[in-house]
């Protein structure tokens, strides 16, 4: 059977055309497409933690071409039963948090996607690595840079890949802005603004529990502005300053940041100004400006559709389901060694964790933190 890749090779597409085609093929995910055009390797994935975001990922994976949900890890037997029925998952591919190390003896699972509260990622990813399975971890990767480094080391030692769920790294309008920046269409980049936040609801949720969340809005939503500043400017920051404000000390207890503003300076002289909050709605906006032009995304990191424009006009790239593209792309990264345009591995996430550590330190001490050391 002909694959899309065979077809492209036959027409003699250049390497660049091929990369573009691989990304666009993931955008046009329809079941019909997959059946007729794709007969290559498929990443068989088990999801750990059957909560809100896992539900979105599992649904999105139904239209994946290269990734398939084949296993479940859950602490809630009733949920497991429902998911098994919905996704046709056999008992032999189901585990709980006590038994999932046994997945090492299961040849039908290639990778485990950890979608549990932040504080659990470190130990769970290390156990996944020890079981010899590729690890996909939700953001934030860990509670701090030390944990993130230990996760990277464990995956290296076990010779498995470690990827982090940065779905925006595959979003078409985001990638178009990155292409324009690399082509010099904005000129020298001067400034980035990232505004990310929402009003946090239920006070008893794990996100407001320091033990499970590791922090507040910065860990959960501010990380999008931080990561966005890095991929929109295309450089690594040299320094960071940060200020924290709190209006509700009952809901946002010690260690749970309600609102943090942070600023970063980059080697080219570009600066970023970002806002992370659990106390304001309608905050989902990126703005990038250079000497020759600008780009704006609003919404910039929600589940989509992402909307945006540049000095050249409205961005009209396709609006695929983020998690479908993410999982198809991750399958190619794991199974075929594909290099994504913006990295999505543990090292990339470690950079965010180091800066988050510095942001918390800057907010606490009022000092400008040097990130070069
Ligand atoms: P939920 O609370 O909706 O789900 C978390 C699940 O983890 C639970 O349903 C439960 O599943 C499992 N779990 C295991 N131990 C615990 C525990 N002690 N307390 C609570 N749950 C536990 O959270 P989300 O799905 O919203 O978030 C999970 C992760 O995904 C977080 O790291 C978050 O940052 C990330 N996320 C990423 C998004 C993205 O766009 N990339 C969007 C939303 C979240 P079970 O009952 O099956 O064991």
C-alpha cells in the first residue's frame, strides 16, 4: 500500500517540502485519510490518570493516524470500566498505581502518557522509564529543575524517550509566526508580551493544594507565557525579575501563587513581559514585535481555534485538534526520530523548570536572577 511519504518521495519533493508535508498531513486528520494513506508504524499508548485533560487527549487520539490508545492506568476502578468499554481496552492492558510497573512485561504498550497532578509526575515518569516504556509527561514536567533533571537521567539510563505535552509546539499559526521570525519578516525582535490566566474555581481542587500542584498559576498557566516567550523570541533568557500579588489569601494559601508578573531579558536585547494569574478571565494573548513587523495571537494557547494576525494580515492556517496533531507528531518523534520544529523533550521542559525556579526566587527576594550560571 502507498503511504503519503512514498507519494511525496515519488514526486521528488525537497527535504523542506517533506517536513512541511508531514506537518500538514497531521493537520488533515480524518479517519478516511488514515485508512487509505497510512500503513506505517503506530505508537501504542497507555494513559495514566483518567481525569479532565486525559479525557480530551483520549478523544483526540480517536482521529490519530500514528498513535493509538491501547492501555489505561487509574486509581478509580469505575472510571477504568467506563473507559475500557468506550475505547475497547482489554483487561491485560489495564493497571492501577500499585501495579503499573508490571507494564514492563507487556509487549503491546510502547509509551505511557502521564496526565496526573504535577507532584506525581516525577516518581511516575521514573517508574515508566524503569519499566522500559517511552514516557510522555504533562506540563509542568515536575515541581522544580532538580526533579526534572532526575526524570531526564532516568529516561536516558533506561534508553527510553521522554517528551512533554507542549501541544502549542505543533499549532499551525504558532509555527507560521516562528517561520516568519526565522525568515526575518519581523526584523530584529524587540518585545514579547504573554498574558495567560483564568479565574480558578473549586477551592478544594488539587491545583490549589501545594502538595499536589507544587505552586499556583505559574505552574499551571503561566508556564504557557514563559514557554511562549522562548519559542516566539527564539532565544533563551539571560535574566528574570518577578513580582507576586495576592488578593485572596484564603483560597490561594502559602505556596500557591495567585498572580505573578515576570520579565525576561534575552541575548539579542529583546525583552519579555508576562502575566500569570488564577484571578482574571479573558487572558490568553501573545504579542511579538520587531523592527519590521508584529504578530498577535488571541487566543494564543487555549484548545483552539487559535486566532491571530501579523503586520501582513490575518493568519489563515488550519485549525486542527491540538492533541491529535501532538500525538501523531510524538509518535513520529519516538518511532522515527523525527525532529520537531520546536523541541518537545525533557531538556526543553527542564529549561522551563529552571526559569520557574528563578521566577519564584525573584518574586520572593525581589532580586533580578541571573539565568546564565
Ligand atoms: P484532573 O484532576 O482532571 O485529573 C487528574 C487525574 O489524575 C485524576 O482524575 C486521577 O485519575 C489521577 N490522580 C492520581 N492521583 C491523584 C490525586 N492524588 N489527586 C487527584 N487526581 C489524582 O487534572 P487535569 O487532567 O486537569 O490535569 C492533569 C495534568 O495535566 C496536570 O499536570 C495539568 O497541568 C496537565 N494539563 C495539561 C493541559 C494541556 O493543555 N497540556 C490541560 C490541562 C491539564 P484516576 O482517577 O484515573 O486515577
